[in-house]
C-alpha cells in the first residue's frame, strides 16, 4: 500500500479519494474549503492537510482533481503548492480537465525538480467516480504511468497511456468534441419527434437498438423528454472544455465547425440561467 495524497475533494475528487482509502492506501487530503476535507476524514480516516504542499510531503503518489488551468497552477506552483514539496521520484497524477499546454508546463517543472507528472483527465462523470468506474486518458512517461496505475485502478474501469505529456488532455478533447455534436443531434431528433406528434419513448425504444444508439441516448433521453436538467455534467464545465478544444484547434489547424456552433448554443443555455444544467439541456433551445 502506498503513501498518497489527494488534492481537490469536489464532486469527482471526493469519491475518488474515498476509493483509494477503501483499498487500503494511506491518504492525506487537501481541499481549499477545509470543512470538506474534515468531512472526508471523518468518513474515510486518513488526515487532512492545511496546504497542498503539506499534503504532498513524503507522498509517493499525489493525485489532483481541481477545476481548470488556473486552479491547477495554484495548487501545484502557487504559494504552498504541492510541487515544492514533492519527493524525488514521486508521481503527480492530475485528473483535472485542463489544457495540453498546462500539462506540458507542469511536466517540465516536474522533470527539472526530479519527480514525474502524468496528465490523466477522466470521463464517466459523478456516477463513474462514485462507482469507481472512470475511464482515464493519460499522457506522460511509461514508467511513471505504470507505477501510478495500481492507484488509479482504485477508481478506474479503464486507463491507457496515449503519448507524452499532454496526450491525455488531447484525448479528453477528442472525447468532448465527439459528445458536443452528438448531444445537439440527439436534441434535434427528440425535438423533431415531439413536433411530429410521435411518442418520444417509443421512438427511442426502436432507434436506440440501431445505428442511432449512443450513451447519451440511453442515459439522457428520459430526462430530455421530461425537460429535467438538474443533474449530470454542467454546461459551464462543458463550455470550459470546449474553450480548451477550440484553442487547441486554432493551434493545430483542426477544423471544428459543429463544435464551435454547439459552444455558442451552450452560451445561449447559460444566458437562460442554465450554467449548472446537464449538457443535454441543448434541447431547451429547440422547444
Ligand atoms: N463532474 C463531472 O461530471 C466531471 C466529469 C469529468 C471530468 N470532470 C472534470 O474534473 C474536474 C473537477 O470537477 P468536479 O465536478 O469535481 O468539480 P467541483 O465539484 O467544482 O470541484 C472542484 C474542486 O477543485 C477545488 N478548487 C477549485 N479551484 C481551486 C483553487 N484555485 N485552489 C484550490 N482548490 C481549488 C475545489 O475546492 P472547493 O471545495 O474549495 O471549492 C473542489 O475541491 C474539472 O476539471 C472537471 O471538468 C468533471
């Protein structure tokens, strides 16, 4: 069992760190809002640290899952950040959905200081984190990835190394690009069914078994038909992710016309008060 730390006990990090403790790892947690860390310790044991640096002290593996690039820089390189306290040869695994640039920057910082960095964004949402069934897309050195793999396996259904630093974040961008267009297509299909006077449930029952079937159709059609969106993956997070995708595409020359359009639709959802609504709320713009 390893000496580990977990930084960022949000919707995702809280249960992920819990799975590590349940598998017997020694876990020191840090959360900006200290009460959440105290609550985690009351439930899972271990210890709460006052700063990311204190959490990282002496740990073999330090996992993080915070909001965006700036948050990640703050808990790693900021005042009392984890990087200043990382042990030689330790591995920092970042589960935040962030840019490939920040992953490469932190990888360079880690190398210079004699430890390792793996960018490891996840998919599977809150349910995946709670059930220990996340998919993890990794970038970094193979040896560091292999060493961290048994810790990630506490909450992963699958994990794969896709290339050097940044490759995990680039793969997560592909994931979000695929989802954006698909959710808009699903919204248009279901809104069309309503206008056509069809029974949405019956339509999905038939077409989900064919080529139109998808995770979104399977898991979201009921709430979309019921116009319920107070759950799932928040529109404001999706916009953050699409921003990252569009910036990367401007650099690498990829064309993302549909993704850019769907990003604007999400902007409209936010203007209607939907920043915390699930991403399937795109259908509201069509009703
Ligand atoms: N939720 C999902 O379904 C999902 C799915 C896949 C990927 N993700 C990605 O996973 C990451 C975390 O998502 P989440 O849903 O767990 O978010 P969340 O519930 O908002 O949690 C964010 C965590 O980061 C901490 N944090 C934010 N800014 C910080 C800063 N400047 N310094 C220190 N700590 C800071 C927060 O601390 P406080 O408690 O003090 O606010 C909290 O612990 C995001 O990058 C998100 O895009 C989320």
